[in-house]
């Protein structure tokens, strides 16, 4: 029986322990939702950078069209589009995206050595759960909550619980204590239409910067965005079409 673990913030991740595991990174309010909306709007592949300087260096080497997104401790950065899903518009021409954030992309960086690595939010967590169940390779599943600059984040924990709830609806899994609590937290939050997430610490921070609508957008799109972001090589791509082909 596959085990499911939840790590409540990226600072607790030990990369060496993920080598044989399937990892999922969550940063519900902001980075992983933005990544999902980027893929939905024809930005692919996506390069997740650890920090602003790494993103600048990587961008300087690009010869194809791209979009550059980033923030530092929640604040906008000159020359970068803020990684807010409400700002992502459909691109007629396929472009790559380079994104860095205080929490989500740093969690991806720490988890990139996992056997498999996926990116999730409450907008696509149901699809991530389907992929994990389909995978059925015996590997432990580690759900990584990015957290908020070395602190716990309610919304990421809820996103982890969403995946767990869908997994338990599909089969038997051995849940850690944190996994059990995450599932219960998700079920409660879902029952009140995720309104408690708008009282979270991250919500307060984003509200101060004028990005309240980004959180409402994420909540409104609960399980409505059909993208399956997977980290392969050094980039994130959308593997949803392969899942659909497997189902068909």
C-alpha cells in the first residue's frame, strides 16, 4: 500500500529523501495556481527559478519568445510581471514562461530530485490525484506545502488535503497523521466554499499588495482547470493530453 505524507513547509524538505518518491508541490495562493493558468493560456514550457537573479540570468540566454514573472516576499519586482493568475491572458503564439517566487518555485527547486514531480493547486488537484493513482508504482507520495516564508500556510495544507481526499476515493492508501488532518481540513474548507482561506495569513499579505482578486479567482476555479503540470528535465510541461489519451 502506498504511503502519503504531507510536509507543511518547504524549509522542512530534505531533498535526498525524495529521490525514490513522487512529490507534489503546492503554493495555492500564488505560484502553482499561476503555473496552471500559464499552461492553460498557451505558455509552455515553464521554467521555475529559485530567485530573481537566477530568473534574470536564465532570461538573458533565451532566444525564443517568453514571459517573465516574479515577486520577492510578496512585493512586485521591476521588469517582472507579478505572478498573479488574473494577469495571465491567452497567448496566440506559444511562449515559454520564466517564473520565480518567494515560496512556490523555491519548493520546486528543493523537490526537483524526486522520482516524479507534479505541481498542484485546488484548481487542478483532482487531476493530480488521478495521475498519482494511475501511476501505481509503489512509490511514497510526498505532498509539499510551500508555506509562507518559513511559516505554515493554511491554503497549501487544504490543497494537500484535496489530493488526499481524491486518492482515498479511488483506493487504499496509508496516510501519515499530517495527511489525515490535511484531508479533514480540506473537507471543512470545501464545505464552506473555501471562505476561511480568505482569512489566511497569505490572503492578508496579498490583500495588502492589492491582489485580492487573484485569491477569489483561484477559489472560483476549484477543480475547473484541466492542466497537469509535470516537471521533466529542467522545465514544467502540461501532460493533460496524455492522461486524456489514456482514458480514451
